[in-house]
């Protein structure tokens, strides 16, 4: 039996627990894992944290932050066992990055607002000459598409390739919508797919100019639809109606009733 740390409120305690789980006397499941095998857990825990934050559920936020932190410690411990680096190296790396990329805080450069601060960050980052396979913008291709579109727009803004405000972005959305309509009506599947993608990209830039994050907006829309649809089914049940047997017009009428009650 491995004795747990005397205190559970220190970062070192979490590292000790993780090392215990990976030790010969530890957990068989943990010992079988590899950095690649638990990558799905990283994505899952990150999304659960985002959901908790968006719902403003403090209890869940605290718990999910811990789950995300565990993934960092778990990965670090496995790479340490392989003789590559440990958690302290990870901490040193991010601390060094934060200091060097904030010359307007830890150096002599001044930033009067967030725009100048972002420019300072990007200039410091570019000096690192980081190699990447993530395209010209150095943005991970594994990010959700709308989130990546937002980051691409932010990058082009720093290069002074952007509309001056939301009106310009809105005109682009209207333009892309018309092009999508034409492609759809032509029956050309590949062209329709391409134009639909252009419309999504334009909408992401529209959101960015409105100081919104397209991915968050889309998630909120999904939640709103799910909530309304649940109420729709409940209303049908309350009226002794078989939802599957209702016509589309009857379902739409119930849907409108749900919306009117909001």
C-alpha cells in the first residue's frame, strides 16, 4: 500500500500521487497508458471545463480545472518515466514563455492598450522562430474550425489585412450568402460545399468584429435549441400527442408556442 501525502493542497502532492499511481505498486490502468492513449481525455476534460465556465457553475469549474490539471501532470509524469522531461521542466518552459512574450510587462516596452499588448506578444513570439506544420498562421489544425477561423482573423488583423469594422464583415457575409445560394441552386455539390465553408468563415469573422467568439456563439445556439426541443417534447406529451405522428406544421405550431413563452 502506498501512503498518500499528508496534505492534499499542494502542487507537489498531486505530482507525488501521480508518481505513486505509475509506480510498480500503483494502478495497473495508469501504468498501461501512454501519452497518445490519453489524448482523448485531454480534449474531453477541456471541453467539460469550457461548458462549466459558460454555465457559470463554480462547483463544476473548480472540479474541471482539477481534471485538466491532472492531464498535464499525467503527461509530464509519463514523459519523465521515458527520460525526457518532468513537470518542473514544463513549469519552467511556460514561465519563461510568459516572461519573454510580455516585454511590455517584464521589459522596457510600453503597451497603452490591449491591441498594443497583443502586438507586443506577437512580435516577441515571431522572434522565437518556432517551426510548425500548422500552416502559415501557426495555429493548431486540431482546433474546432470556428475557433481556428477566429484565430486566423486575429492573425490577419495584426498584419493589417482586415475590415475596419463589423460593417465590412457584414457585407462579406451577405456576399458569401449570395454565392452559396447560387452554388446550391446550381446543384454542384463540391461548389456548394466550398461556398458553405466560405460562409462559415465569414460568419466567424463577423463574430470576431462584434467581440464575440464564433465557437461560443455556436455552442450557445446548440444549447438553446436543445432546451427548446426538450420543452417541445414535453408540451406534446402534456397534450397527449404522439410527436412522431404529428405533421411538420403541427410540430412547428408547438415550437412557436415554446418560443412565445420564453
